[in-house]
């Protein structure tokens, strides 16, 4: 079945440094979504990418969908302590349900 | 809208006991998902429903797990009998079947089986 891999599993950064997490799917995706889960919280939707090569920005966050629609990345510029949490990518093909990656846990040291 | 509502928020039970987790999806959403989250395995999809009908339960780990959705506003996930390895956070999520397929998660139920 469809698998979604995410790297790295953990990332510790100094406040102000940049951060990137990468997502790879074993199959071509219809769309990819990104979620953020704060410690002790639940996953919250951030964004959805649909088009090949699509790039979207939300303030300091930049999301990219690969040309082949099998990979994606999330880049945070100048991290802040409020960015702490686990970032998940999730993808689906056609009408299949979302398959989540295992997430990247981001720690930001002030 | 209050969002996806799950109950209880925390459950501690003894091995062998029956556990029932409850979920009320967002009104108007016709897809409902049950996920289990652990450190080791991450977020695993257990089962999902479209229009109250179970579509894919291949993620349900064993016959001890069962899920129902008797109507559009209520679903249950039951574990009988429970085992310590079932300890996890169980999330319910709902979405509209039509794109975008953004999933809205409940606060989760933290289950501890001792």
C-alpha cells in the first residue's frame, strides 16, 4: 500500500536558524497536506498542495510539492519558539484516505 | 462549530476490560476517521467511514477492535478485551468527502491500559 516517509525524525535548532522537513511517497499523490501538532495537542491542518511543482508560503513557512508529485518539503525561516511541535505530511491518491508520515519533531532552543 | 468532539479525554483501565471511545464529527462532514498515535508507530489509520459506512478497516489491529457509526453525528471505537499494548492516544477526525480533504482532528483520547 501507499507509504509516506518523512525525514528527519527529530530536529533541534537554535532560535533564528532555518528548518526543513522532507516527505516522500511511494506512489504519485493527488495532493499533499501538512499538519502541525503542538506538544500534548492534536494535528492541525496547515496547508494543501495539489499542483505539480507548487510552492505556497505562509509567513515564514514555505511549502513545496515536487514535480513528480511524490515528494514535498516544509521550510521554516528563522525559527521561533512558537514553531515547536511535530510537523506531519499526509498524502492521498484519488479517493483513498490520507496516509500520514511519522512526522518531524522540531525543538527550538532559545 | 465546536469541532470534532471526543470523549473521554483520558481513560485508565485494567487489562481485560472493555473500552469504548466516542466521537462526534463536525456537522456536515461525511467522512470520519479513527487514528491511533504512539511514539513507535506514529499516526496509524485504523478505520474510516464515508456516509456512515465503513470503507476500509484494514488498519484495525485485531478482532479485539471494532468501530461503529450508527448515524452521521456519532461513532464509537471499542476495544474488548483491552491489553497494555493498546495504550496510545486515539484521534477521531472528520472531513468532507469532496476535495479539499482537510481533516479536522478531535482532541484525542489518551488510553492507558494497566
